[in-house]
């Protein structure tokens, strides 16, 4: 299976933290944040290739990846976006790199020890086009700033809205998707892959993994909060060990 680690954002919400350091290389628990994903992905033999898109500070990311890539059994490929494509067009322009029927998309500023084998099995069993890793969240501010899902009793997603104006559910999408390759044909002119998944003609299900934390460093505030959690929470430290 091919995994796309989406890492080409401008990092504007990180303010001065990303002026000279790309967001994927910001340090968490002694390692660049992206290394935690590379380590976790390495636990799963189903993954043969990891594609990392990069825009700003490409040379720094390239230097780091070259220093660690031999630690893993899968191959790491950098996609240098001299012009920022957006997550949708990153996938569209690299469709030929997807060799299997199912591929995985991960937004690299969120981390969780999701079981990729179990999620893939679930996705195949549901016979759907997309499976979205999800969790319940009672933080109202988080709900208003996230993609939230309305699901039925079978975990089928009825509605998916990014940054809703009103709260209709407390289930959030966590930035990790299993998708059928055929979904690439739905992208067309949409450069935000999440918006492609919001379309009503794409059947999709939510996947839950109880007792598994999800760590978000999408903004400066969330990054600093994560550092505080790691300083004070032994269980969180174990997740990054």
C-alpha cells in the first residue's frame, strides 16, 4: 500500500516557529514530528511506499529524510512542490504512483497510533470508497475548527462538514483516510482533498479505535499544548517512544 504524508502546508498558523523550520521537522519528544509517523508506519508490512509532499524548506526536509530513510523497510519518496498544489492535486498529479486499489492519506501534523492493518481490513469489509479515522470530541472550539461527521448506527457517514457554522455532531475527522484509487477521478478541479470526501456521491464510513489518543500540532497553540502534555503525562510519552 502507498501512504501519502501531507506535509506541504505553509505553516502560517505556527507563526515564528516555522520561519526557518518546516512544520514536519518541529521537535516533539526528542524527534522531528514526522519521524513519529515514519516509525509508526514502519510497523506495518502492508506499506511499501511513503510519499511526502514538501513545499517550503525542501532542502532541510530532504537532508533529514536522507539521514533516516535507511531505517525503514519501505521506500520514502519526496514530492517537491515548487508551487503549492493542495492536497487534492497532490494526489491527482501523482495518481500513477498508486499501485494498489487502496491507498492511505495522512495529514502529518496530527499523530495517532492507529492500527493501519485493522483500518484497512475495516475499509475493505465496508466495501466503500473512503474510510475516515474519527473520534468523539467534546471540545466546542475544536469542533468549530475541525471537520465533523454525522454518522448512522452502522458508522456510515451521512454528512461531513469542515469548520461548521453550527454543531450537528461531536464526531471529528482526524486527518487519516483509507481510500479506493477510483476516488482520484472525483478530484478534478478541487485542490482540497477533504472537500472531495464531503461529496454526497462518495460512500464513506467512520473508523474508531477506542483508547487511542490523537495528538494535534496544527497550530502554535496546539503544538505548545502538546509539549505540555508530554511533559506531564507518562502515557502520552509512551505514545511517542
